[in-house]
């Protein structure tokens, strides 16, 4: 069974890595838009923001409902990053449990 599970969990770990990367890009892009470093009306920036928004916001919205109001400071991306690190750690422990 390890022939099937190890590659499957390895792919899941890489998907979590990629999602973490997209989350960090989404956060940085939001900061750059707020500080007027990039223009949201630029076609590339708008397209990138739209794609990342559709990927990230459905996960952040339930986290925001769970967290208390912090007067304009959004800690939901931080909670999501820690959650993804936890999931990644669990998946890595499962992979290491199976002999190679």
C-alpha cells in the first residue's frame, strides 16, 4: 500500500506548499495595492488579484468569522498559514511512517 500512499501524500504536501506560496503572494499584492505601489486597474495586476482572490478568500472567510474583530488588523492569513503548516506536518509524518 505504501506504493500508492507515499506518492499521494507527497503530492498533497506539494499542493499545500503551492497554496502557501499563493497565499503569501496574495498578501504581498494586497499590501502593494494599499500603498499604491501597483495599480489595481492594470490588466495584469487585476487578473492576478482576481485569480488569487478566488483561490484564497473562500478559505479566509470562515476564519474571519471565527476570529474576533481586531479594529482593522486581519489575522486570518496568519491563522491560515499556521493551519497549513500543521496540515503539512501531519502529512509529512504520515509519509515518514511508511517505509520507503
